[in-house]
């Protein structure tokens, strides 16, 4: 895989990924598969990984809303 910015080689690494929640809090996810350019350090997360993170966050919101109603 080539970097879209510098055309360097991309390698897959497991990195931490920080998501900012709607209430301003940050959620740190560990060991997220991420493509990193060996030349310019540009990072990309594949669409299916982002979708899985979004699904998890939606589930988290649903759980939190259920707890607030109790």
C-alpha cells in the first residue's frame, strides 16, 4: 500500500486511537490496526475499523442512556 501523500510504503501497526465524545470526554482505544507511512508517518485507519469503532460508540451511548433512565 502506498501513502496518498508522499507515495512511501505503508505498514500496518497497532496504535492507540483517541475518540472525542460528544460531551467533550476522550476515550482511548488501545491496539487499533492502523496503516503508517514509513516515509512521512501519515496514518490511516481502514473504513471497516472506523465503522466498528462507530458501532461500539453507538452501543456505548445506548447503554449510558439506559442507565440514566433507571
